[in-house]
C-alpha cells in the first residue's frame, strides 16, 4: 500500500546502437530468452504475467512461497496487491454514480458528518488525492497503534486522520494519502448498505469472473504465500502474519495474476463501466492522477498504471490502451526489484538496456564535476550530492540516488542509466540518459 513511484518519462528519443566505453549499459536485451535469463539473474521472487489481447507473452512464476518451506510459487497463487486496491474502490464509486445514488461533486460531509467542520471537500477530491487529508500511514505512531489493536475499524482510521489539520485547501494541490480511500470505502458502505468489498464483488468482480480476488483482514486465510522482509543483518526472513484491517479500502485486496489480467479489461474492452464512467475514470488531474490510477499520455499512447506495497509484498499493474497490453508483477520479497519498467520497455520497444549493477572500483569521492541543471525536450534535471551519493532530481518528481558503475557513468539499478559527457577540455556539458531501450540527451544549462 505504500507508494512506489517509478515515473514514465517523456524524453526526446535518439536511437543509438553503439555503446560508449564508459556507458552504464552492459548489453541490450532483445528476445524473450534473454529477458527470462535476466530476470532469473536478478533472483526475482514473484510472478510475472504479460498479455497482449488474447495472446500470452509471459506467464511465469519465479522463486518460492516461503523461504523456510521452499515451496515453489505457481501462477495461481494469491498475492497482496496493496494500493492497486484503490482503482477497485474508484470503480465502485463510479458504479454508484451510474445508479444515480451519488456524484463526484457531492460533499464528503453529506455522508460523514465529521467532515462538516472541514473546508468543503468532494468525493472527487478523495479519489484523485486532492483532499488535503493527512496520510494515516505517515502519522508518527501509526504502526504502534495498528499493531496494538487500537485501529480496528475504518472509522478509527478516519477519526485518527481528522485529529490532524488539512495539509491544504481541497482541490488546490495533489498529495497522495491512503486516508482518501478509507473514506471513499466508507461512502460506498453508507450509500450501498454493503461492506465495500461485497459491493465491489457484486458490481465488478463477479461480472469479470474474478473469483480469486477479495479481502481478508488475515491474509493467511486467503493464501499460502508469505511476505518477506530483510532483518537487521540484511537477510530475508518471513514477515509474521498480521492484521490488514488498517489497509482496508486503501490497500487490502488480494488477487492472482489471472484475475488481474481480467481486470485490465475494465479500462477499454469490458462493458462493466459506462463510456462516461471510463472517461471519468481515466482523466488525469493533478500529477497525472485520475481516479485510483495514474494515466500517462504521449502521442498515440495512453498508459494506465499503479503500484502497491504492504509489508513483505509488492505489486504493479500497467495497461497500454492502444496496444491492449497488460503487465502484472507480484513479488513477496520486500524490496525485491520492481520489473514493470523493464517489461514495459521490452514489450513496447522490443528491447531494453541491461544496466551495470556493480559499484565501480575507482569510486568517485568528489562529484562536483557533475553538479548542475540539465535540460531535455520536456524535462529538467538537477544533479547534486547528498550523504556522499550523487542525486538525480527530475523537476516535479522525487530524488533518485545513483550508483557509480563506470568512469563517468551511474545507474538507478534496473531502471535507468546516466553517462556524463565531457568536452575536449574535460568539462561536463551533457547527460546521455539510457532508459526503456532508448537514449536521450540533456544539455547542461548552468
């Protein structure tokens, strides 16, 4: 449920076949056999499912359900999907709108009187993270409260969140907050008279024949798959089964790869949502966030995306509308590499860069040569250092800590690589950026 934000960049693309001496790239991956070998080299533990229309491109399980029992994962295994849950809740709200029971412009206080004391806030503000509500998972003592049994209901979570002031005026800014979807789930329950998960099953899951998707406060009741986290010695161990009541409508759903492939139909093919609902569902607002999903657009391409994380589990869901391409990844080793960007690149471009991943022996101590602002066709980047690491900071996004791998080259492991280019006097004048099978150049402007 905790957010992982790997951004789809819109960069000026230059196709380059030759790789320079100090390039961050080890090789180009260009076929399925090489792709599978690469994933296995990473010791990926989880499930990958990629389909284009009715064609299966990859359906493969890697690794084990439990590091102690060593039982192998299979494609039918159920995983926690974390914040991917949010789009199910958003779709549930849209079903209530189709039934003329609510509207996106309705005030939240119409359904939950505790909100009467706040500035006016709409259901739409909740769904596109523009409410200003504090994110309950970021409250200082949240995990202590959650594990001590003091947060047993959605109302407990809402009351905890309302004890803090709004971060901003509703509708004025974007700030991801799990609280928004706890509130949205409660609105579904109040209006429908059903638990939020029951309403979603009736209106969405059953019509799509998603029989292996649901919600249990104890995940062990639904699956034999264990989550894993690293201990103080850096070794993976089984994360104890725990209550997911706090995740609820913000991140409590479990599913299988097969069911998630069925869910991808809701964006374009299936008639579960009306045309107007789909349009509302996939219209991005601030920070490219629509209703429960990020929607990233380029010429002739619309990518619908979300990820999810709960302790010991991670999941991603990507759908490219124009190609009817659905990419699902699950993993049950917390911190295990996120592969959706690699898979997206491979199945849209037919290739991707296998990046170097070992720290350079002649590790650079002084990064000042690289400091500055760089500008591409649609993106500006600030490069600086922090805690003896080089930082790559795209405008409007988040900081990325880079690993030095070769001479003037750095990587964000398995995501992108950067080579700093020097002129004849040895002065850095640009960055050559390797990502998603393409290369782009950012010129230094100051």
